[in-house]
């Protein structure tokens, strides 16, 4: 039952992103994430630590403000308000999608979903979703382990950008390897 509530919460977040204006998307995502922690700790743990999501949201907003079209100014400095809002919306969408899909996979194992789709037109889409759902927790665990290792090897605030870059490169490399592994496993079919 709690997985169903978390799924509905994720879907409501995604609907809210369509209905509400962009400045509300960040607040909506934070409320949905907090409600997920209260309703369903199992799914919430699959999403990772809230502080990391807030950090990711802040990075996306800053990158959007920096790289987007310069359509606003603050104390004589031009920035992209629309880019910042787009970054906020991207992070909120990711939270909504992960809430909904993680709740589904906690309630119904991906292998069971794939078995029902086998031989239908939905099989390729189902396989792609299963690959993505398998990658997310493994990738999160790998990033967490590499971040802790990098922090112990080169401590200090001034080395943080170097650590983040190294962890990002390892994450991309690991994601590519995991995607290849899972895709090959799915292509070979069920194990007998």
C-alpha cells in the first residue's frame, strides 16, 4: 500500500510540474521528497540522501543561470532566469520519475514486468526501463563509495572540485559499463 502511495506521489509531482509555473517546481519537489521519506522509507532510500538532491538542484539552477539566455539582471550582473528555472524543473522531474518508477519496482520486480511484456511491442521499452532502474541504485552506491574514498585520499575544501570531477568521470565510466552488462544480459534472454 505504501508503495502505491509513493507512486501516486511521484505522479502527482509530475502533474504538478505541468500545472504549476516553474518558480513553484523546486518547492513542489522538496515537499514530494519529504512526503516520500515520511510515507515510504524503502523507496526514499532508493533515491539517496536529500542533501545530495538539494545539491544537485542547486548545481542545475546555477548552470542554467550561467549558460542560458541572459534575460535578467541582479546588481548589474546578467544571468538567465529562464535557464535557472529550467534547471529547477529538470531536478524536480528527475525526483518525480524516480519516485514513481522506484515505487513500481519495489512493488513489482522488473523481471516479472519483462516476462509479461516478452513477445509484445512493449518489450523493447520495458527492457530499456529495466536497464535504467537497475543502473540507478548501483550507480548511486558506486558514486557514494568513490566520493568517500576521494574525500579520505585528498581532504580539504580546496580539493573538492578535483574530487567531484574524478567522481563524475568514474560515474560515467561505471554507468557505461553497467549499461553494457545489463543490455547484454537482457539480449541473451532469460537464464535457464
